[in-house]
């Protein structure tokens, strides 16, 4: 399973819909598991299959406590729903994104598929055309996934904002030609030298009010502000005094599972062709015995990319 920014935001009480009054919460939305048992009507899975995206439902504990599920993939056991065993109007949405993975994938790398599928489906939802100029804020695994997948989708004019030389080097190795380093001056001044008329899309892969407000000032007229990062809390103040006269804002916080599932084969093909390397998005692997250390390292910023925790 992967520990990511969404889980961290829930832990800190900042994710919309998850209040601290709902604790205890079963965390986790990026995981793979091995099928232990199958139901009588299951046709898509068999025991031993490696399956992406097991979830756990909200449950009532023996003492009457309600254990809310923040998708619940951190649980020892999860549930996989076989969409072929349901009528179309009865199938749980998550079933459309639950699929068998090739047996030759390294188990500690396999959960990265969730990130890649979510991001690829979001690129399609945002409907970024190939000739557009996209400015990406962020240098973590989600931003890196956006950049790699946009490149593979034929979007060539990509710029990225980073905060130091190490991040700049990482993005250069990822094939990004236009890099705005905040250590070299104000972002707006650097952007105006390269794109005097602004950019068509600003993509916030962090989820930050300051970034969204700064991004507004960098758009072309009728440009679009895209937010995929998770803002901390449920309110934002947008100052559009210096924004163009006409602009749009587009939030995608939780990708649709049918759209994510539809991306599975394309992402898998790119991985098998070596065009996507799962390890590039992974920082560290921890055993379950060290899960507390994994949480502490991630929350303190010691890990720069995705953290995977392996059970058993």
C-alpha cells in the first residue's frame, strides 16, 4: 500500500468530508492485495491473483464504535467487487477500477499504478490539448506523474515551478526543458520573460491557496486554472485582481473510478514498454512492523516521493 498526501491531509483533519469527530478512520486508497477467498458468483478473480485497489467499507466495531473508512486500503483485509457479478445499476463504482495486475510486477512497486491511473484519467478529464502550454506547480510524485503522462500524451509545451536546485535537476532528468526555480526570483517575472502573454493552463499538483492565486496571474485570457492537489480545508480565498479578464477554474479531487479503470491498459502498456518506470515515483519501502516510522518520515518531509508499506 502507498501512504500519500491524501492520507496525510486526512490525518491532519484537512480533507473535506473527513472530520476528526469521525475518528477512528481506516486510511488508504492506493494499494494492491492478493486474493485470499472468492465468492460463489465471482468470475473475474481467482485465489492468488494480485489485484489493484482493495477497499474496506465503514463498519461498526464490537464496542459499537463506527470505524469510518477513508477507503480503507491500509486494512489487513480488503474487498474486491467483481463488476461482472452485478447488474449495471447495482455495481459499486470502485469495481470499475479493480483489476488484476501481471504477476511479474514487483509487489512494492505495483501500488504506484493507482497514482498513474488517477493522474492519466485526470489529464483526459481536464482535456488539455496537445498544442497547449501547461505550467505545473509541484515536484513530488504526483507532479512528476502529470509531467510524464502529459509527455506520453503528446503535450510538448510543459513548464514546471520548483523550489530548489535539487528539484530542478530532477525535472531536467525527466525531460522538462522550461524550469522556473523560485530561488532565481519571482515566478511571475520569470514566466513573463518566457511567456509574455501568459500560459493556457496552470496546474496545481500541490493543493495550495497561494499557488492558485499566483497561478491566476500567469494565465492567458480565457486560460484555465487546474487544481488536482488537495487544499487543506474546505475554503479558499481567490484574489483575481491581477488575473486576466476571463478565466476558468477546474477542480478534480477524487477521480471517477470508471474513468480510472478505463486507463488501466494504457498505463500498463507504457510500463511494459519501459516508458514509465514505477520506481521513479517511489521513495522508500517499509515493512508493516515499521509503519509508524513510515508515517513519521512522510509527515516530517523526510521522504520526497511515494512511500510504500508492505504487509507480510
